[in-house]
C-alpha cells in the first residue's frame, strides 16, 4: 500500500506534459555531442553531419541540400523539414506555407545554436514537436560557419563559465560573417543569399549567437531586424507582437527570463540605459528588414553553464516555431504588404520621396524593468571606486530602452540608378544580393541628380579587413549621357530599399562605405590631382521630376 501511494504521489508531481507516458527515447546516433559527453564537448562539423545523417536515415521528412562548399572543403548542410516532404522551392510555394529559416554558429565559438538546432530537428521529426510541421516549412543551417567551428582552441571563448574547453573561432578565414551582409565578400554570405534567401525566400530568419559579456539577468536576449531604411512593418511586428508573445510563453512554460538584447555600463550603477547593438544591414538580421522579411537575433547568456545555454537556445527556437506555426500566414501577409508598399512607393515618379541613409539609436518612450546581476560599489585603499558583482539578480525599474533608430540624414529615392560599365564589381555584388541589374543596349541620356564629392574620409578603425570610406558632398540636378554596356538598376521592385541603401553615396553601410568605389575615385583623382571637389560619384540617380539645370 505504501509503495502504491508513493507512486501516485510521484505521478501527481510530474509535469503534466509527460504524465505517465513512456519517456521519449532516441538512438544514440541522434544525440548531440554535448548530450553524449555530459556537456564537456561541442560538436565538430563531422559530428554535426553524423547527427543530421542519423535523422535523415530514419525520416523522409528531412531533405538535405548544400548550403555551400567552404574554403576548407566542407559540404555544409541545409536541411529542409516539411510534412509532406518538400524538395524544391516550387513545392514550397505551391504549399502556401511560410518558410522559416534557423541558422546557428555564424560565429564559430558561439556553439549553442548549433546544438540547439540539432535537438530541435530531432524533437520535430521524432519527438514531442512533430506538430511544428503542421503549417510551416523549416529550413535549418545548424553549422553556418563550419570552418570557424572546427578551428577549435581553448582560448576562443575565455570569459564563458563552465564551457567546453575547446570552442571554434569567431571568424571564417579572417572575416566576421555577421558584418558581411552588404559587401558579400565571403562564400558563406554568397551562399546564404543564393541558396537560402533567393531560393527559399524565408518569411523569417533566426540567427543564433552567444553574448560576450554583459552580466544581465536573462537566460537569452533577443532583437528584431532594425529596419533602417526599410519598410517598418516587419520590424514592428517582430518587436511589438511576436517577441513579447514568445518571451511570455517561455516564462510560463519554462520559468526562464528572456529579454531585449543590449548592454549597459555597470560603472554607472544602477544602470539607467540599456543600449542595443547597431542598425546597419551588414548584420544579416538587419539586412532582412531591407528585404521586407522578418528576422530575430538571439544571444544566449555567456555566463550560464553550457547545458543551460543550450537549453535556452533550444527553448527559444522551439517557441519561435510554436508561434510561427500558428501565425505564419499573418507573417506572410505583413511581409507581402511591405513588398507592395515598397514597389508602389519606389515606382512613383511624380514627386520626390526621401528615405534615411544615416541613423542614430534612440530610446523607446516606454522604459523597461531591467533584470541584472547586482553590482556593489566599494572604495579601494587608493580611494578609487570599484565594483564587485554579487550573485544576486535584481530588477531595476525605469531603464531607458535604446532599442530604436531614427534617421539623421535623408536622400531622395530615385526610380533607377545608372553607373559605368567599368564598375562591374558593383554590378556583380548587386546581383549576388538578388538584385536585377540590366545593361544598357544603347547610348541613353538620363535626367536626375549627381553627387558632387567635396571630401573623402577614411575610417580610423579596421572592420572585416576594410577601412571604410565616408564621402562628403551634395547632390545637384544633372543630365548625363550613358553608353551601351553601362549598368541600369530599376527600383520598381520589392528590393528597392536594399538597392537604395547599397547605392546611395552617403549611406552609412553602402557599397561606397565598403570601398567599392575607391579605386575608381583614385583614378579620377589622378586625372585632377589634389582636387576631390572636381569629382562626381559615378552612380547617377534617375529622377524624371527633377528639372535639369545643365
Ligand atoms: Zn555572435
């Protein structure tokens, strides 16, 4: 009798989702390396592929494609999960279901998203998450920076607690893949744009990271795509509707605190500001905003133990997919409406419209309650103030939430850009973004504006092997002859906001900033030594409503 009562007591205490059912059981080959090693190790590329293979051998709902062949020769998998199975984008479009794209490990040392994606795929194919294929198509790239992942060392994530000793390096062959969204200089970004964005047209991109330091009190922090010069609706929905709903459901189901990505200065204790990262579309999540698609940046908390970080990433992925499974059609409608607005706005030719090219971070009207580890100020023997971090997590009210961007510089949106044939590298990069670039068949005169350069500055610091270029000057009305063979890029399409941001002379993340015009401008300067003011930016803006004055 006693034994029976203990069993009923135990059953009564079990979480309701498990009830008295048999626990889920998987073959060992489907278990990730951290799960098999008591979280001592993270997976190598080969070990990720072995798990993917094990999943594929037992299910026909998973279709493997090649994301890319890396410089080190790795065939990086892209996994399409669907029920019924989907192997072509045409089948995906015909199904009407939204495609949701999840990528892990873009920074090779930030391994949690990689492991969490493998666990999510296993749960969806064989576990308790099979309903997540009811009304969506899922595309996973668990190991985006495969070369960086396998370049493991004990020093790549030195500040993380209880981590695997060995983790990959952040970069891929010297490049930060999450700063390459505009210049497209790496095989990974080229592959993402061609084999995921253009091929599968995901309605939502999720990019999984792990932070580098701030001792906030959240298991995971997130950010929407900061839309910069894009249509605001996709970002607003992600930030105001989707992410708060997901955070609430994570709190309810798992008692985990997820919150806004950001950092603060503990030396200004208690913090009054939480500041997010950056609006620039060199970050892939922000790039999606210029394409009228949604995106989420996720950062697990570096100071949680490894198994907790993997759990937080896995919970986030699965709760995002719970949300998109129910609200995917709504997401598709919002994206499509943003497409339609972008096309109609950029096709009009009766009046000048302006869009932002430079931005600053501003606070939301509503302050937030910040969860953070508490810092205790103390005075050293020399009289300085230092701060000790305590183990207590506190709630700090009234913190200004710097989580939005406002335009500080505007430019007129043209109906097309035209530039000379010698700038073929510019044309190639636009094409890699998925933008239609046409070649003029005959000599043509265009009316519009040209940007007269009065100064060229070079940024002091190096990023992604570049010292970026900043142009000074102003537009003036002009009429300019172009020749057969020169390039023409029309804005009467849904990528107009991206085209504008790439080609504007003073865009803070455009191709001019990424040095694409430096050698052209240098050769111009060689013809007029010392006189930058004699130069025009070579990309002409076609504006039919501008009355030319020359
Ligand atoms: Zn990262």
